[in-house]
């Protein structure tokens, strides 16, 4: 089966940088995705890492180390609107089974 | 707007009853996923369909079943409902033609079992 671990809550100051870590155990690993979910809303796709290394998309970056079964999401220049839950998700299987972690609730404070 | 439509938005029903949740995927997406999200819980994977066929199964109870129809819309059937089934049920769709095809989520159906 699949299992993912990420911190349940993180608090950071507006304008700062925050890193949300994710470790996983899975068979048939293809890649690691990150999703954002605001309270009461639908999850939205942020990024995907299929290979080791860093992927950058604006203020957000995501990193993957396949050998360590580890990844992280880096959010820079935090804004109040970044307050949300962030989920790492493992893509596995030939038809893209996607299993989510429990999510990290990020609170950005002034 | 993700392009994924879920109906109804809210559903209130009694224990022991049966309900059907409906999902219309984004145009062109062949794969449909169902997830359950309880209060302060993560997204629990239930089941995935690809072009009408079941492709992956997660922690789906025997009281729950799903199918994907030829027009690619999907239905999730929940029967013999219990209080613990109260949750937000999300449908997502993807092209699923590459390993990094993102999932596009609908706004969910909030089920309350009383």
C-alpha cells in the first residue's frame, strides 16, 4: 500500500519562506504531486515532480529525492492568501493512482 | 472553475438510507476519481475509473459502489448509511495519459447523515 507523512500544522509570517516536508512509502512510484485546498474549497493542483530535483513555479517550488522517498514544497514571499491546507500525493500505478497525505494546514500570520 | 461538475452540492439523509452522488468530468478527461474527506481528515482515495473500467480501488467500503458510464460521467452509490459516512465527497478527473496529468477536482458533495 501507500503511506505518506507530512506535518499537520505550520505557522509562518507574511513575507517569509516556509517548507512543508513529505515522506512516503509506496510501491510502483511514479512521482509526487502537491495540491492546495482552502477551507471549504476544492483541492487545486500546484506541482508535480517525477524526477529528482527542484521544480519552480513562481513563488512555489517543489523538490523530490526518490532515493530518500522524500519531497518538500517551498513557499516564498508568503501572502495571507496562502493560508490553506497543502497535500502531498503519490502518483503510482500504470493508470495514475493518486494517494494523498493527511495535509498540512498552513497559517500565515501578519 | 475546474470544469468538473458534482451534484448535488448538499445532501442530508437518515441512517440506513441510500444516496447517489453524480460527477461529470472535464471535457476530454477519461479518468474519474472519488475521494472522501471527513472533518479535519485528508483525502481518502475510494476508487478510480478509466474510460468506463475500474482501475484502482482504495479504502472503499462494501456498502459503497461506483461506476463510470459510456458518456464518462460517474456515480458513487452509498447504501446503508451510517453517521460516520458524513463527509465531503470529491470527484476529480484527469486525462491520465501521462504520469503527471493533474487531477481536477469538483466542488464536492457534502453528505450529512442524521
